[in-house]
C-alpha cells in the first residue's frame, strides 16, 4: 500500500512538472507573439506614414494610405497571432483581460512590457527601412483636450467591441471588427486613433508625420486608460443578465 502511494505521488509530481513545462512553453510563445505583433503594427504605422508623405504632399492621401496599411496589418496580425497570445498588442486590452481573469496578472505585466519594447522596435525598424535616424524623437504636437477626447472615444470603442464579441459565437469576427473600428476612427477622431499606450510610446521614436512629441504621451495614455475603463463598463453592463 505504501509502495503504491509512493508511485502515485511520483506520477503526480511528474505530471505537474510536465504540465508546468508545457505551460511555460505556451507562455513563451505568447510573449514572443505579443512582441512580434506590436513591432509589426508600429512598423506598419510608421512605415506607411513615411511612405505617404513621400508619395504625396496631400495630407488626406497620406492619412488614407496610413489607414489602409494599419487596417490590413491589424486584421492579419489578429487572425494569425490571436490563437497564440490572444493578439492584444495593447496594454489597455491586456489590463482588461487581467481584470476579466482571461490571463494572469504576471502574464499581463510581461505582455505589457513586451508590447512597449515591440512598439519601439517597430518604429526603429521603419526608420531603418526608410534610412531615417534610428532613434529620432518626434516633434509632432498632439496636445489639447480635443485630441485627448478623441483617444478616450477611440479606446472606449475598441474595448467595447472586443468585450462584446469575445467568448461568444461572434468571436471570429473580432479581427474584422477591430480593424474596421480603428480604420473608421482614423477619420472621425481628432487624434487619428492611437488607442494604444504601447503604440503611443513607440511613435515617440519617429520624425514622420505619425509621431507624437513626448509632452503629449502621458495625456494620451491617461485618456486611453480612461477610455478602456468606459468601454469595459458599458460592454459589461450590456452583456449582463
């Protein structure tokens, strides 16, 4: 009987060790996916912004090209990396998922760190592709209550639709819905919908038209967090029974 119990205990320990190793591998893949996704998203934003100004002096043309590139990249990244990490690429979304207990607090913190690092890497990559200064600091002024309000609206809408669609039979529509919302918000918000603290930080490091000067970063991030909370509250209320 004692021998049987010892074998059972040994098998249990081996099982838990294996399960932990598998979990760690999955986490590492998720972390890498968040870094890659954030980097490619910001590379698309900065790269298409730079290309737009090279192709035309018309700001409307540049904004349209930027929006098309970002919408396409968002759809691709969420569709391909969603099954691996959830495709957050956004600290506000990660914080919401921690609150919803969809991911652990530790995973949420690691996600956020890697999203910010990925965003900076993406801006640097775009600078490299267009032979710009690798770590240029933006001088684009994005201050004022109008642009801050725009960020609240853009982020609130983003979180609102994600919470309404997730864990439902419509969850497969999230890539299209997110891409469509951001594409629309490019044109109807005064801030052109950064809606993402990591992207906001990454866009400090470009001298292109899509950059943001450091003095505008904290108000934008504050607005994005407020918007995320509003979106979460509204969606939770509507989903409640």
